[in-house]
């Protein structure tokens, strides 16, 4: 199950993402927003990030204007590894090396065609584990210190 979250800046792109996921038969849970009315991205990011941290959803696609604000907010939730990606190489590597569980996209930065390709790669790429598992574990240890 994929958690979807966006603010007003990401609303339009998110409609295309939902269409893409429907076409692919990929299930998602939509945490909003459902209009392009101005809103605050931390409030939208939190319940979606929590659903991933709680195990209700496996991954997330979060969209705001730049992808930055919503990823910063998501990364405050323990267990979330959100990565802003504007290219396919980063999307592949953040899955292979960081086991990122949230893909953040900037709708004002990345066009819809590239965004969908980034999503495709993010969703299909597996974590490599091995030496990267130790590093991801160290990230979890940093979280546990606070
Ligand atoms: C909203 O105007 C904008 O600040 C937001 O979508 C995002 O880009 C923040 O990082």
C-alpha cells in the first residue's frame, strides 16, 4: 500500500500520479489534499508518514512545490527515510542504498513525465542490503538518541 500526500503545490501532479497508479493496478491510500487551496505541508505529511512508520503502508509518494518541505517534515517521523528525487538515478540509488521509504517530488521542479518515470523506478527498485543495511541501521540509531 502506497501512502500519498501532497500540499496545494503538489495537488495537480498528484492527480496524474493517482491516474498512473490506477493504470498500474497499484493500491494507494490518499492522505490528501483534495484541492489546490493553500495548506500547510507538515500537517499533511504527518498522518501519511505515520501510516508508513506504523506499517499500514509500505512506501510513500509525497509532493509539494519543491519536494523539500514535505520531505523535511516526513523525516521527523521515526522510521521515515524520505528522499527528494528529481532524476531517475537518485530514485534508484536511494532505494538501493538508503532503503528510502518515501519519495518526495517537487511539482514546481520536475515535470509530470519525468516524475512518473522517477516513481516507476522508485517503486520497482529493491534495497541492496549488505553494507548498506549497517548504514541504515546507524541512521535508526541516530533517531533513537533523541
Ligand atoms: C508552498 O507554497 C510551498 O512552500 C511548498 O509547496 C513547498 O515547496 C515547501 O517546501
